[in-house]
């Protein structure tokens, strides 16, 4: 019997039992839609994490003091003071895989302008810090190296500081503000950046010369960290290796000694978050795939019922010359059609669910072609796997016994 005829017979059997077929498809429909939606959420979250971390400076290299954590507690407070200005100078001169490098010290306190005040943090940095962190000055200007060397009391403030200290829309450029009783002249305002991946407001910040913050605010002569920018994302790992080698030499650390500092790149952070997101996506897809398994069992059950109901029909076909392989193909094609049709409806529902999630819930989503291909492949395999045994049972019936079946 020709495949076209078998398709027509299988399709007619499906159409004659619309409600039963639809109920059979439900497991496949829900499973496919869930898999597509879950993969879209997973891919969207990974892309969103990479984009948000990249906006903080994807090439950024962080250097922090200390040999690491032991049991969750640092054993010696002096470990926090291992980075000095000499380290910054050496890196600036010798680390050719770093485009920019800047010291960083910071403290928390109250910033005041007249009757307005706001709790915030002040960061002592070098002028090229804004290039490392991908910040922009929207009005005014950044302080210069000469002003850093003279420990000038100048500040570049974020939009959140502007909104809370100058709520009447007054231009902050040139105005004096106080941070923990120390006066600073506002010379620039940073362009808004919003919240980062960790929910931190990137506009709630004050930038000042690191020399000023060290002397006037913190009273320290060491650096809390050093930040740099690798020449490219691809060179981030090489930059980490180079910085580590330079600082080990600077700190006279021998091969049998541990580092008294930590160097890591944003790429490591992106990789960590992406792997976590990938694990969650796999878990969600595994849960959604249970629906496909249930749908497959539903197809097997319905095909068994169909074989029972059509036993006399099968016997008649075989009595007039129908071959066992034709009967096998007929029921197998019917199972595959149910599975594929359910898959098509599931894909449509998956697209609709993804659009709903993105538009209404504002979750980032990305529908990938492989999720659709995998869904269809699973549908076909489900139809063949769960439809084969009932079809084989039908093809193995004795024609005489089948004709006598009531």
C-alpha cells in the first residue's frame, strides 16, 4: 500500500475522533510549549546577565588585597593592607595588557547640601576610572591627574545624588556639598546607568580623587583595590596572568609562597552566572519534558484503544490481502501524525507564552532555532517510540480471530 493512502487512512481516523485525539495531544502540546518557553527564558537570562555585567566593564580586571578567605574569616587584618600605591605605579608602567588602571578606595557616609542629605558611598579613584567602568560624564568634567596629585576636594556625582541633593532641578555644577563634614566642589555629573545585575544602584555614587579620599575621609595609606581594563575580552585571562606575575615580583613572593592578593576578571563572573543559569534551565526543561513523557504514554494508550476498536477492520484488511507491514505503517503513521500535530500546536503555544512572559512579566527571553528543532525531533521520536508497540500488536493479529472479534 502506498504511503499516501496510509496517510489518508490515518488522517481520517484522527478526524473521526477529534476530541479523543485532542486530549491525547495535550501532554505533547504542554510539553513542547513548556520546553520552548523554558529554553527561551534560560537563553534570555544568560544574554541579559552578560549584557548587564558587560555594561559594568566586561574587560575589567579586579585586584584585591589578601590571600583569600579561610573558614569564612580573614586570619590577619594586615592582609587587607597588602596593596600600595607602588603596586598601582608598577602596573601602570609594566602591564601592557591593561589599557587603563586605577586605584580604588571607598567609604560610606552622609552627603549634605543645605537641608538635603543622603546616605551614600564615595569612591576615591583616578581619572581613567570612568573608562574602566564604562561611565560617562553627562555635564561638567572629570577631575585631572594634576588635581589628583594635589588632593583637590572635587567630586563627580551620580544622578541619584543629584535627585536627592538638588530636588528642585538646580544645576549642581560648581556647587559645594559635604561628605562627612568634608566639603567637595561638584565639577561633573555622571550619565544615568540604572541598577546592575546585583540590584545595586550605579547612579548612587560620588567619585573623588583617591588621594583626597585616602587622606581626608579614610586616613589610610594603602589601597582597598586596584581596577584595570584589559585591551580586549579575549585578552582578559592573559591580563590576569600578567598582573599576577608583576605583583608577585613586586611583593617578592617566591614560588613556594601564596599570593597576598587576588586577581580576577569579569569574564570569570560572567561564566559563573551563566553556568548557574544553564543549570537552572536544564532543570526547568527536565521538568517540562515530563509532559512529553506523559503525552507519549497517552498516545500509546489511545493507540491500544484504537487497535481494540478496529480489530474487525484490521482482520478485514488482512483477509483481502493487506500485509502486516501495511497495518504496522498505518497505525505508526497515525501515532506520528498525532505527535507532530501536537508538536505544531505546542510550538505555536510556546511562542505565545514566550511573548507573554517578555511583554507582561518583563523577563528577558530569546527563542532559539535549536529549541524548535529539538521539540520536533522529540515529537517524532515520541510518536515512533510509543506508537510502535500498539502498531506491531495490530500487524500481528490473526485475520480469522480478528474477523470473529466482537
